[in-house]
């Protein structure tokens, strides 16, 4: 993990409040693995607000040109500041943080909801590189993520997209892609998305034999295991649980052991 001031190569709006930010960083490109994230200082030059860095998953790395990419949705002050930055501006990045996920199964089912596509896209590239069989299920509320489908297509894997509000893709929510679960027998499932999606997956996959790993995106403060600001209740054993830090002990957890409030 390293702190560095890096140059923005592009910061393009690709949908409503949806941006793709590329920055030059040989270090992140070399060191980042799927599941990891970076913490970005999102205040304007010379300002201190917001004080806390904001976490973002790594969406892609291009090792040839040393360009790393994040995909982000503008939610509040930090991401609004980020969206105003331009090519040539510098940003303060800390990372990579969190523990890498290292899939061992030969067959991988990736499930993404909304902006959860960011870490799933990076994981997909890694799995393809390791010659795994990969299927991607993605669910989006509306057509805001249509341009992301271009990146998914470039992966050259089998995929289905579910969209709640229009005819761009299969109509419905992403869990509908699991209607024939036996098709994914033997697949290790990795998922990332809103808590409601993760809860729905817990229900849908209860009793299934698949291993299911969720990448959690709990709100964070320090990002390095110091402040306890990101703790998540995790089941251990039949009747007990512990609080684990998503930043330093995650962000990957067995979905079936996550106890959502
Ligand atoms: C490990 C990790 C990886 C992430 N990866 C991405 C990514 O690739 N792309 C992306 O767009 N976002 C990602 N996020 C979420 C992102 O960090 C937040 O959207 C961002 O911090 C919001 O900052 P802000 O100052 O704009 O908004 P704030 O003013 O801090 O918050 C605005 C609103 O956003 C909501 N919010 C903020 N953080 C979260 C969160 N973690 N989970 C759910 N709701 C939240 C809250 O409801 C809050 O009211 C990730 C979060 C984590 C922990
Ligand atoms: S964000 Fe501080 S311990 Fe995780």
C-alpha cells in the first residue's frame, strides 16, 4: 500500500452521475488485485472538505500503459468534487487496500448490481486471464449503465443483463438470472451490489451447494483497519457472531455468513 499523487488521464461522464476516471499509476497497475480498493482524497486543491478519503473499487488496470480505472457514481460531496476534475489534474490516492480475492474454482459466476459492476469487472478480467469459465449476471435499474455493457462485451464471456425499467436488456432484477440454478452447479459465485440484492441472493442461494463470496461496500473512514468505522456482523459458528472490519479483514466475505441488520 502506498500514498501517491497521480495524474488524471480521463474523467468522462458515461451516464447520469456515472463517471469513469482513469489515472496514471504504474504502482497500482502492478500491485492491485481483484477485490482490492483505493482510497481517494476527494477535496478540491487547497481544501480539506471532505476530510475523509472515499473508497473506490478498481474497475480495470492497463499494465501496458500503466493506467488504472475506477467507475463511480456521484452520491455526495466527495464524488461531486471528483466529477469536476479534469485530465491533467492530480489526485491523492492510497492503495491498493483490502485483501485480494483469489478464485480457485474453474467455473466462476459473477453477479453485479448497479455500481457493484466495478469490482466484478476487474475480477472478471482476472478470471479470464486465469482461463476460467466465467458467466456474468448484471442487474441495473435503468439504462444509465448502457455504456458499461460495451466493456462487458469486450470481455468476450457469456453474460446476461437484467434491467428493471426498460427494454434494453432482460426485464427484471438480477436474481431472475438464477431461475435455473442447476445450470451453475459447481460454480463459485462472487457478488457485489446493494444490500437488498445481497439479501435477495442469500435467500435465493440458501441450500445451494455453491460457495458464495460477497464483496461488501460498507461505509468507511480510515480504510486501513484503525477506526472500526466499517464493521460488519459476521456469523461464526451456529449461534455466535463477531464484528469484522470490511476494510482490513474484507471486503470479501462468505455471503451466507453475513448478518445484515
Ligand atoms: C470497498 C468499497 C468500494 C467501493 N467502490 C465503489 C466504486 O467502485 N464506485 C462507486 O461509485 N462507489 C464505490 N463505493 C462507494 C463510495 O465509496 C461512496 O459512494 C462514496 O464514498 C460516497 O462519497 P460522497 O462524499 O460522494 O458521498 P457522502 O456524502 O459520503 O454520502 C452520500 C450518500 O451516499 C451513501 N453512501 C456513501 N457511502 C456508501 C457506501 N459505502 N455504501 C452505501 N451507501 C453509501 C449514503 O447514503 C450517503 O448518504 C465503494 C465503497 C467501498 C467501501
Ligand atoms: S474504515 Fe477504519 S477500520 Fe475500516
